[in-house]
């Protein structure tokens, strides 16, 4: 069964399948979403106007038995950055989509009416149904209602209240293994693109589907075993390892000790109170409350870094509290209470917002005097402003940079309009180089320099050294390939240190596609993806000056290291060097 493109024109409500073009045959995930956006979306269009398109694409090996490969990429021109965007999530939704033989869904056109639609897919076809009754309803209730009506085993994707407000901080929610809206393609405001197309939900039923076609089962199986062995051997990814035991929040204490965990809107890099929201502390609480840890975001994951956080009485599960979420909604706002962070995370999931952007926005609002730092109730009240669509809520739902300007704040931690994640670049300069130069806006997942700079994975780098162009470039190329395969970024820990694991990942792709790629091909493939994205941004008006960090990070010293971001502009330009 060859992969198809499902094209949906929301203006005419026409639905049609197309053969995957020959030029796209060897693409999936981020490689495919970025290529379709680059080929079909005018770079100078308004992100919420009629000419933008939204693309969903499972990875090349997603839907197979490849380990930890349940990722989906979502692409469009971003309302937040104004450039090309790919956001991805781990969810069974992507696996179901791939098993139906769908290589990509392209959503285009803009309806004149306000009626929201739901797209339903199964082995027998596709249809659009009205779901106007679910407008304005939180995503926890909406997902539960959809699963109750159409089937508990469905994959569900949706845009929330934040997207209905056309918020530049609106993500696209996918179901976790319990069916909750806790898996997010969160960054870049892609939920608003979805909602302005008039599309509210997508439901996928893969019962009876033919599954992913594998050209060479022997090669695929050999690769699958190599990668599985690597993941189950590496200290970071193995059962009982760091991620399996404590989740991504294992990094809270590590990054805090490194002096790079931003506190109080990036005004210092550590605080002893951060231990209260660490992965170790959170795991203790989950055990007491009857939640779940370890947990898997999608079937077939062998790492199990996810979890189910609940309230103190064990009720009202939120889903996972990721490291980034715990930090953004916690120490960055001077909030050190896991229950408050859990409620803020619940509100983000329910409203359909990225937690990184939301936490940074709250911190900037606190900096601007809207609330005081550490005001737990006040932070929750800001979420209600968004839910109620008040004027203040409409400022907050548009993200950190928009809110910072509205409140007269000068310490605005963004790159290309997107909020900086939980590693202060003044103390970890390789990740800062990635923040500055990735086409995506500030994004730690675009080239995870934390691995060699802090964790000693894939070599060891001095985090305070400003010479990071080559490191960032190589990581960005390899990450683009991982995002294209459909594997989780965390597989990088194993493949960076265990050569057989990397060989296995390539062999899985060869098995599915019938190709004869080698490990040596990875940099060139990744380079192709990045060049496509940067060319789009160049046509959209981006220049070298957009590949920079905020002024305050170059001027204000960050305690405890009392260092600034001093990577020279020449070094930043050396990462890619292709913008005027």
C-alpha cells in the first residue's frame, strides 16, 4: 500500500486522495511537512489568511514496530514567528494515521462561515462532520465526548479555546494512551492555523487498516533490533535509567546545579527551591497519589519517560508534567509548588496552549506588574482571563513577545518571536547558538546541545565556551533527520554513543523505503531539510539579524556564573551562513 496525501479544501469542503509525488517518496515527518509548506505556501502570506496551509505527517517508520517512533510532525507558516514551522508530538494518533497509508494530510482553504468541522478517517474513507457544539469547550471534556461518541480506541487531534481566539500561543493537542489531550505539537501557534481553517478535530480509526508497507522486512528487522538494543543499554534511555525513572524533569536538579535553570523571568540561573519541582520529587508524589510513572506517550516506546500526574487525592489526571512545563510554569514564575504547576499545566492542555510559551508569558506579565512573582493564585487567574476571552486574555494568548511589548517589559526572552526554553544560553552556549540559528525560533529540540554540554552524551563540550557553530550545525542536521524518520528525539542519546544504534535507525528506514542509505548520508539529508526551511524564511524576510538572542542576554550577567551570552555574531553566522 503506497502512501497517499489526503488534501482537504475547507472552503469547498472537498476531500481527495493523491499519490505521494515521486519527489516526496523518501520523505516523512518534518522533512515532508517542511517540503510541502515550502512548495505550496507563499512565504509572504499572512499565517492566518487564506493562503497558509497546515500539514500533518507521520514519520517514515511511524506505524511500524520500530521502537519509540510514534511521532507526528505538523507544519505551516507560524503565526508566532512569521517563518516556517514544524512542531511534533508523540502519540498513537500518528501510528494510526500511518497504518491507514496516509503520508500527509494537507489542510487548505479558509471557509467563509464560522461552523467548526471534525475530520473522520478510517479504512473506508473520510468525511467532515459539524462539531459546533464543541466550540468553547475545554479539550479534556471535548476529547472524552468524542471518544464516547465515536469509539474509545480512536486517535484524536484537536485545537482548543486558545486557537479559537486565534492565539499565536495555541498548539495542537493529541491523545495520550489514556485518551487525554496531553500530547502537544505545541510550539509556533499552529492551533490557530487549524482553527482559522474551520477545522476543530481530526479522528483516526485504524481498525482493519493494511498497515505500513515495508519493502524489505529483513533489513527493517535487523535495524529495529540494533536500535532497540542501543536504547535498552544506554544509561539515559534504558529501563531503570534516568528518563525511565524520573522523566524529563530529571533535568531540573541537573540544570539548576549547572546554573542554567532560569528563575524569575531569566534573571538568575539557580535557586535551591527548584528541588521542590524536580523529577525526583515529582516521582515520589506520583507514587503516593497512585498516578503512573514510568509511562509511555505512545505504544512501542521503550524509554517510558512520560507519566500521569494527578491531584493530591489521586483524581483529575493531568497527563505528563514535562521538564519544560515544570520549569516554565514553576521557577521561571517563582512558583515552587507542584500542585500549582499541575493545575497550570492542566489549564494549558485544556485551553490548547504550549506550556513553554505560556509560562514565559506569565513570567513576563509578572515582570510587567500584572501579577507578582510567586503569586500562584494570580497565575491561575491569568489562565481564566484566556478562557473567558477578556482583553487581557487576548494579550496573553498571543505569547511572550506580544505580552512583553504590551506591558512595557524589556527583558523579553524570545528568538524570532518564540519563547526561549528551560536552558539559559548564557550558561550553556551551544544551546543558545541553536536557539539563535534554528529556522524554528528558540527551540531546544532543534539541536539538543545539552547532550554533550551537560550530560556528556556524544562527547563532552564546555558549556561556557563560545565556539559552538560546528556543534550546533551538526546537531541541527541530525535532529532534522530524526524528526523525519518519526523517532523521538530522545533516541539521539543512544545513537550518539552507540554506533550500532545509529546503523539500526538507518536500516529501519531502508527497510521501509527500499533504499540503501548509510550513516554517512545523514548530514546531507539533514542539511537538505534545514536549507528548505531557511530558504522559506529568507523569502519571508528573515536576515542574519534574526539569528540573534535578545539584547539583555548579551548585556545582563546571569548569576551564579555571572556570564553573558558572548558567542560572537561571526560564530552565529558561521552555523549556516546563507542569509543576507
